[in-house]
C-alpha cells in the first residue's frame, strides 16, 4: 500500500510538472488528472487516499472563502436572479440527460435520472443506492462528465483569451504565520463538523463557510501560501484520475458514449445560457458561462480562480446549484417514477 500511494503521488506530480512545461491551462490539476487517469486505465495499480482529496478540497474551500469580502458579497446579491436561473437550468439538464440515456443507452429511468443530475458524484451515488439504481453506472456517468468539463472548459477559455478579464482580489493578501495557523485550525474544524453532520462536500463547504464568515466580517488573518494552492490542485487532479480502472471503456461503451454526448450538449447550452444571462447581470459572459457549466464545485472554482474569472460569483452559482440538486433530485424522482417507468 505505501508503494502504491507513493507511486500514485509521483505520477500525479510528474503529470503536473509536464503540464506546467507544456503551458497547459490549470496545469497542477489537469496534468495530475490526465496522467493518473491514463496510467490507471493502462493497468498501473496506484492509489490515492481519501485524505489527499480532503486536503485538496480543504485548500480550495478555504481559498474560496477568502474572496468573500463585503464588497464581493454585495456583487453576489446583485446576481441572485441569474443564480436561481442556473439552479433551474441544472434541473432542465437532468431531464435532457435522462431522456438521452433511456432512449439511446437502454438504461432504466432511476439509473438515468441519478446519472444525469448535475450534483456531486458521491451525493448522487448515495441517492442512487437508496432508490435501487445502478451505482456503478451513476458513478461512471459523473466521472465522465466531470472529466470532460474539467478538460474542455479550460482549453476553450484559454483559446478564447478571456483569462483575467474578471479578476477578484481575495481579502488577506499576505501570509502571516500565526494567522495562517489559526485559519488552518478553524477551517479544519468547519470541515470536520460538516463531515460529522454528513453534509455534502464537507471539506469544500465547511472550510469555505468558516473563511467566508471571517472575511465578510473583515477578519483577515492570513492568505494561503502559493504552494498550498498548487498542492490543492494537485491532490484534486490526483484523486479524480484515480477513479478510473483498466476496464473503464470496456464496461459500458454505449452508456459512456451517450454520457459524453449529453455532456457536450450541456456545455453548449451552458455557453448559450451564459450569453443570455449577460443581459441581466453585469458579470462578464465568461464568468456567467463558468457559473452555469455542469462541473463540480471544487473543479469549477479552481478554474475560476486560476483563470481569474469572478471567483465569488462562480462559487455562488455552483454552491447554490449543488444544494438545490441534492435537495430536489430525490423527491423529483419519486414524483416522476410512476410516469417514467
């Protein structure tokens, strides 16, 4: 086990350094993700421990919370309407994906529904298990969707040349040793509390809430060192790539192909919706597109942070969408099950 762990870390680090050398967007996350996934699919039996992903999510959650100055909180309030539209858009995507998977992949309704909901993979897998859906198919669908979004969006935005058009400076701008220690301790308590309460994405949302409350209250203890931010992206990419196995593409090729097509359609619709919302919001179009993109909180927040595209607004879009999807997906399934099965 120690050898597999060290080998996995070495591969992820090598992928990140290679991506930096190639000047890829989001190199510390994408490089680690792609090389880890490629080696896992190729049969290399490495291992990424859950604490590594937790640490990565803690870094992302804490760094996001530091953006929520009083001024930024006001900007989020001004975008409340578009954020609600983004929540409803996620529900529309779930109907589209469900229809596609039932029609073209011959999947039962419950599996199609939980595979198509734009929520966290673990939360959707838990709901799928509770309602008797195929957990393996649901997990595969969310893995494919997140992988495609994380890879496609940064490259499109880099080609588009929009990086840096909506920069947001976080509250604390310098690193203070004692302040950093206090920030680490308190945000870790937030993560542990969210985990104990069995809340979704505990190591993103718990630390983020603590850091957000401090920053919004103008309590600025310390910024996070740059090495923390790179390590967080590395751990996120490593953990995402570790989900893949050697039989991944052979297990259900038609199902994976339909999920891929659905993801491309969802991305296209997100780009269109972002442009429409720009008539309602003062946020730039790329920020609104990133806010409605069907990716995970941590991955899309990293993208917004590295590309400097309205981090607080993008985060608010994805946090509200995630909460909405987690709360609505189960009850909506019960209402629709009799008609669609």
